[in-house]
C-alpha cells in the first residue's frame, strides 16, 4: 500500500490492517443492492470490407474522431433520412 494511503472501505493504512479488517468483515456488509455493480454496454461487430474500412479510418482522422463514432453518426443520419 502506498505511503499515507487509506483503504477506501476499511480506512486501514497498512496491508496487515486491511487483512485484519477483511478477516472480521464480509464484502456484503458494504454492498448496496440498489446500486448496480457494473454498467454493461452491448456492442456488436459488423464485418466491413478492408478497403471500405480504410476509407472510414481516413475520414475519421480528418474529422478528428474514432471510426466507431463516425460510423454511428453516419448511420444515425442515414436512418433519420429514411424516416423522413
């Protein structure tokens, strides 16, 4: 443990004290079941032709964004146009 660092839950400042704390406690004592432990994002992969992907990378660099951002933006725009 770093110099003068406290463990966030036990407030212990040594590995020995952290160990002693967890020997006497269970993590469920500090769990809030109303708060999600993790946030998941679902992503899916779509195969893209290599030449098309290279062109996308070039466009993304020119716009200063990641390829994923550019593709999502363009797809949103196209879908919005289709609804009109």
